[in-house]
C-alpha cells in the first residue's frame, strides 16, 4: 500500500498535557481503523462514573472519531473492547446494545488492566467504500 493511499484523522492526541503518538483513526482503502477510545467527553476530558456512564462516553467518543473519517457506527464491522472488571460485562453489554442494536458487528471483549484510570476502552474497524 502506498503512503498516499492512507489517510490520517484526528491528531494530535494530548492526554494530561502529553502528546500521545497515535492517530484517532486511519483510513486504508475501504476500511477505517479507529484507535481505542476511553471515556472522553467532547472536550477531551475523562468521564468518570458508573460502567454505564463510561461505556456511553467511550462509544460517543468512538462515534465522533468515526465521523471525522466519514463513518457512522452503522459502518462498524468489528469492535474490540477492554473492561477493567469482567463483572461489568452485563452492564456494558446493555449499553452497547443501545448503540449496536441492528446488524451488530463482530466483537471481542476481554478483562484487562487499564493504562488510564477508567473502566472501559473500545476500538473499532469500519467498512466504508
């Protein structure tokens, strides 16, 4: 793939005053790869709260990133998610179902120690020819 066939969206990313070396999303051909989204609000502040609140904030952040690349959640074909506590899976799943109710994408969810103080992170791959 030539460098000119790759588009970068949403940078630079700054957390706690530090520039993070990543792009919010990359288009490569017909696919858009969105980086993992933690519960950021529209101004880039971390949302802390219940798993439901943090899941909504993470999925809203994902939606904003995809929009920058010309996609919506309906274009998502694969989601990967990380939960700080596997015990939050049922509550996460309930909120997730509000965002992906029809033709849900393929998905993997794992329990993981988080590098930012949050309960959830989600990333996605969208297909948009």
